[in-house]
């Protein structure tokens, strides 16, 4: 028996505020549906973050509906959970996936924690924050107990685990039951496959580049989904790669070679069918950042969809980071103040230190209020 495992499609995400990037996410989702139908699996699992927002824009809803209907017409059931982007942070609120109940999507929720597909147990739970981890662990114990009468068992979750996200996890690896043949996770956008308990634990990653820090992982491991065969004792997992709509290009340029390198880059980007997203780091030498920024945009804006720039000029002795060594390495407040000094704005520095305090204490509501008040004051002035 084979199934497809995908996650983190983030329909409706308008990266960089651009319609073109929103369309890229729609296109790769359509391509995903094409590939799934071609593979003809017994069923599909979507491990959360179908959408970017809990209230998706109309086109995102229609794109998902069209894809789910195509799977239904091909007699391919789809099982799904809500991810953190799908969840409405309100008691008893329903995720947008509930709209597709009559179109063939089977939503796993606290009220319906598992389904049986043939002789395969498919159970799971929607995303839970770190502050609800204890309740989630209790749910997992109950799901595991319900699964024990079935030979093939799949667990679906959308969570960060301490093993893979040591500073941003919601649950620990020891909280995940080890009796399942396959643990189908979502939330991490890089591909992960590990031996775990009686089977495998896997993240298929996102289907598009959601953040620029995913570019290296994409070039190394691709973007797409898994085709999983659970017929044998150990699941066999095959990467199915998707072709993304446009290139993400990262370049490091020496300031002394800036003009020559920009000529080379422009020649390449002008030859592409679609404008790429360009990320340039200019390093070495002493230079004016604003002037380099203008040069980059004047040279590349016609041939690139987005030009993102970073600068690493050679630091003088007086400019070097004082936190590289010594006791000051542990003073987070001073580090924040130091890194915000280039704004030359006391209010920005105060905002940073206040947010640091509230976020480190876990008071996200207070942090949200502080940020809201800051931008309200900024707008009023």
C-alpha cells in the first residue's frame, strides 16, 4: 500500500507582498496535484498548513477546492490536520479545511482523532502550542491506545520537536509514541527522514520556498512530497521533487568587484524565462550601504523580481562587535541595544528591549500590545 505525504503548502502566501509570489504557490500546488494523480497512491496525507492564513483569500480557497475535487475524481482520499497557520486562535473555532468535508477531505480533529483506510489506522491531532503540550501528549496516548489493534498505523502531527528545532519546539521527541509505522509530520520546511521506534518519522518540507533560509536545503534536497510504501516491515520513502516557478539566487560579492559581478549576474538573470528572487551579500572594504543598495537595485531591478541585499563591510577596530568574547556575550539586552544602534532612534531601541523582556517571559499578549502601540504612535506622528 502506498500513500503520499505532503505538508506546508501555504496557499495564499504573498511573499514580499507580491502577487507573482502568491501565484507561484498556487502553481506549485496544482503541479503537486498533477504529480499525485500520476503516482496513483491509495490515499494522501496533508500534515498541516494547507493555507497561509486561518482566513484564506478566495483564490486560495478555490485552488484548494479544485485540487481536492481532482483527487476525489481520481478516487484518492485525502486526510488532513490543521497546522499553526490554519488554526484560528479562538476557542471552538474551526480551521478552513472543514469547508472541504463534502469534497472528499477527511479532517482529523479532537472530535474525530482517527480514521481507518482499508486496514490502516490513520490518527493524529491539529497543531498545539507549547503551552498546550501537556494536553497534546495526553491526546497522543489515547490515539496510540486506539491504534493497537491495527497492523499498520500512521500518526499525523504538525509540531516542532526538540531534536530538530531545539529553540522553537512545542513537544519533545520523547513525547511522540514509538509504536507507529510512520509518523507524518509537518511544520519544519526542510526534508527530514529518521528511524523512529517501529518505523520512520518524516517531514516532507514545504512545497515552495517560504523563507530565504530554505534555499540551501532546496538546492540540496529539492522541494516536493514523499511517496511512502508501507507494505513491508519498514516504510520505503521516495522523494518526489517539484519544479519551482522561479529561481532563488544567492550571491556573495566583493565590494572591489561589484560592477563586474553585477554585469555577470544581470546577463544570467536576463536570460531566464521568469524573473528570479535575488539575494546579494556585499562584503569586504569600507562602503556606504545606501549607495551600494541603490547600485544593486538600479542594476538588477529590471531582470529580477526581488532584490534582497545584505552588507558585511570590513569592520574597523572601533566597530567590531564587543560581544564576540568575554562576559558581555551573555548580556542579551546589551546585544539587542548594540545591534539596533544603527537606527539611531531611542524609541526603536526601547521597543526592542521591551519586546525581549516580554517574549523571554512568554507573555506574547503583552508583546503584541507593545508592538501595536509602537506602530500606532509611529503612524500618528
